C-alpha cells in the first residue's frame, strides 16, 4: 500500500508539473504574440546598430543611369527614399539631390543633377505600377521629385500608413525598423550637404541604408499581416506593467480558480 501510495503521489506531482508547464507556455505565447504599439526611445538607443553591407552603385552620369535603369527594371520590390540639401531659411528649400533605390541584392544612389537626359528613364521606374516602391512618408519625397520634373507616380506604398491603420504609434523609419526588426540605424548624416561635389563614405552608407531599411521593413510588416497578430491593448500611461500583470493573472486563474 505504501509503495502504491508513493506511486500515486508521484503521478499527481508529474501531472501538476505538466499542467504548470503548459500553462506557463500558453501565457508566455500569448504575450509573445502580442505586438507592441510603440517602442520607447530609450529602448531604441540600446539596440544594435545596423547598416547596409551589400553592393552600392553610385550613379554619377547619364551612361551609368541608363545601365542602372536596365537592372532596376528587373526588380519587383524597391526600397525608396530621397535626400536634399538642408535649408536653414524659413520658406526656402533646395531641390532633391539624391534618389536612392534598394533592390533585392543592390542599392542604387542616383545623383540627379549629374545624369542628364537619363532622368527621363529613371522617372519611368517611378511611373511603373508593376514595380512596387516602398518607404516611409513617401508623399513628401514624391512632391519634391515633382518639383524637378512632373510625373505620374504609380506603384508606391507608404509603410507608415499601413502601420498607423492598425494602431501602431511609431511612424518614422528609424523607430518602425527598430520595432519590427530589433535593429537601429543611424540618422547622423541626415542634415549633411547632399549637393556637395563629392559624397562622403558616411553619406553613401546612410543613403544606401535608408533604401535597404525601407525594403526590409516592408517585408517584415507584410509578414505580420500574413501570419496574424494581436496588438497590445491601449492602456493608461501609468500602467507600465500591464502585460506582466496579465501574464501572472492568467497563470493564477489556471492554478487557483
């Protein structure tokens, strides 16, 4: 009898341990699948820095632009961004200097003032509805490009519009990339002179990284929508431990209800 009682007791312990393990896993899974609405700046600052490490083509002439357009025409999804020389005078702005386009394995950086009549071919990419161009706050970039040459934009998608529609608070490329990938990109070259006679290595890296980041951000956002998500519920700002509290409440309801 004593032996049987011990066996029975051990089985009860094993059963409780299994229930405990399953409950913890279920609660943890529920939290892991809950997508946050925002990422605090102090967390972004602690994330690993990332930059584009692939092939970069600096397009500085009409011939180089024509060659680049032939390559880009084979792409189906492009990261898109522009850069302009910063203006520190109210009501005055400089024209777009740089158009950066990121493909699957390469980034092209067009110096628009240097490519002559090939700008027509470059803008034909921007008018092609078959080739999707993705970025953050693309309407501003499109408006700036229209100031150079009028065109009919097609195939553009603003990633931040889609994320805002589901309640994600962050909107900028840097914060959205951190939220979706856990990576941080530098914005230190943003206010540099993009109309300079020669671009620095830092500027080239910055421009390429923005185009690359736009493309991978779009792909990560698409994964979220494809696989489904549960968005973190809105909570009062003072409730900083809401998710942790709900985790333990779920465990308690399973064990002590």
